[in-house]
C-alpha cells in the first residue's frame, strides 16, 4: 500500500507529455481564386483522346474551405471551349464523313480535395512556413453545352454518312458529371497560393458533341480542364485543438 501514492504521482506526471503529443492546433481557413488554362474533349469527333489541334481556352473561379491542413472542400464555376473535326482523323472514312462541332461549356461542381503533404501554414509561435503539396480531387456537378454540329461534305454523299436525323435533337441540356483530377499547390506567401491542376470529366451520355445516332452511341463523351490557379486567403486562419 505504501507504493500507491508514488504510482499516482507517476501517472499525473505523464499526462502533460501525452496531451502535448496527441493534440495540436489545426488551421481552418477560406480561399478564393481563379483558374486559367486549356480545355479539350474526346468522343465521336475526336479520333484521339486529346487532340492538340482542337484544344480551347478554359477559365473560372472557385472558393475553397480547408477543414484541416490535408482536407478541403472546393466549389467552382468553370467555362471552356471544346471542338472536334473529322478532318483531323487519320482514318480516310472518318475524314469523308465530314462532321465537325464546337461548343462552350459551363460547369458547376463541388469537389473534395486531399492535400497529400498538407500542413499548418504557421508555426505555434506564428511564423509562416512556405511549402509545396500535391493533391487529388473528386466530386459531383453539372455541365451545360449547346453543341453546333454541321456536315460540310458533298451534298450527294450526305445520306451515306448520316444514318439518323441531323442535326440531332435534345442536346441542349445540363449533364451530370463526376470531376476527378490532380493538382500541385505552392503556398507562395502568407496570402497568395499558386497552383497547377488538370482533370477529366467522364460523362454518362454521348450527346456532348451533337453526334450520337450518326456516330457510335456506345462511346460516351469526355472532356478535360487543366491550367494554372491563383488563390488568396480570406480573413485569418482559425486554429482549433484537435487530435491530429
């Protein structure tokens, strides 16, 4: 029994050290920024997955909220131009089909981001720490596009290549998307962040390019956004005490 007081004193002595190791301040903050880059597409009017000659411009704005240094939620509004032309195909039959299209896309989405090397931007004494971190993202959203598709071949061959009604109907609609991609983030200073980002949008429809019945209805369309980002911190980061 005489050893019991020493046992309790030993446990009390361990508590501060354990608490210091398990719990630490975790930053939460808002960011707002812009994206400028390129857009592309793959589908019935693109023989390759990405045709460099048919890339267009993309741009947009976003807001991001960091739940902790590694996990964030971002909402964005992106726009971009995509196009495709049978004239770029190597297959002679594809070139003779003589179809082309173009459209402007407007995308709204919410994604979750995992910043693999993310960490607090400030030390416990308030010193800023610059760092680079890659990240991956995935989410859900919608895209609207009204494709303008045309046949530009000889009139007497039109019925050979167009096996269904043309132009096809029911194409001006909002389409469900699952945006996924990767990025690289560089915290330049206490307020500004630079980055690179690229992502793909697999669709559940073959109507993005205005060609479905007159192409391959079983080949679903895709499009891609990628570019440079710049963001700035809104307000001051808030610290919470959490197991981390």
